[in-house]
């Protein structure tokens, strides 16, 4: 409903902030990084998500669109509501959270208050394929690039990593086409 709020920052508290938008004070529940380095009186533009429940409406604010997308993604997991999602983003940050889910790092995920071992396992189970996308993967080698390409084609990260391990290192690591064909052949033969 409300994609972003742009105006003058009039109040900052532990729970969020108030932004004056054309004479209307918009109360935002914000992530820890949303207003980092900002002070009262600054002009801000904050990406937001409006959550409507039968007993209240809340407006959540974020540092950037990536945090906003992570917030929405986290809420697709059963047992994770908007407050827990915001808490996870505030404690770990969007990048560390993505990395922890992609790497099945239960220890890091349980550092978020309210997320126990079972909750961390549920996050990993339900989000690992969604997190491990070419947009979020930072290729460090031809094998990482190959895995990102396979995930982008719809394969699970686990299957893509398994196939990539079976492909021989190409002569020209910059050219992934032969490696991609070989990995796809492996994946289709395993079905």
C-alpha cells in the first residue's frame, strides 16, 4: 500500500521514528539500520511495508529495498510475523541473514531472540532455495557462478552444488557454457 515515506524526520526512538509527510506524522517501526546516521530534522526517504491486522495497522521502515524484500520473505515462513522478521533483520542485517540461511548456519540464526533451533531449521528449509538466487549470490569462482546459474534456472541450491562438484574445471573459467551444459546433463540424468 505505502511503498515509501519521504519527509522530515521529527522523532527517533528505540522502537522507530516519526516522519512528517506534508504535515502528517507517519509513525514507523524501523530496522536498526533504517535511520543509521540520520538525526531529527533530516530529509529522509524510507522504503516501507504496511501490515494490516484486524486490530491494528503498522508501517515498517527499512534502510533499503533489500531489507524490505527480506522482511517480506521472512514472513512467508510459518511462525514468523512482522515483529520477528524486523527483529531478525535488526539483529543480523539483511546480508548476514541471507548468508546464514544459504549456508544453513543454525548457530547464527539462533542468535536472534525468539528464534530457536526449530525456528532456524524452518527458516533454512523454507527459504534456502529462495535466498540462493543469482541476485544474492556473489560469484567468487566459476563453480559459484555455475551454481548461481543453475539456481536461476530453477534447480535447488543443493542439487546445483552437487552437480557443480561433478563438473571438471574448464580450460577457460570465464566461459561457463560448457560447464552449464555438463551440469544440466548431470542433473537431468539424476531425475
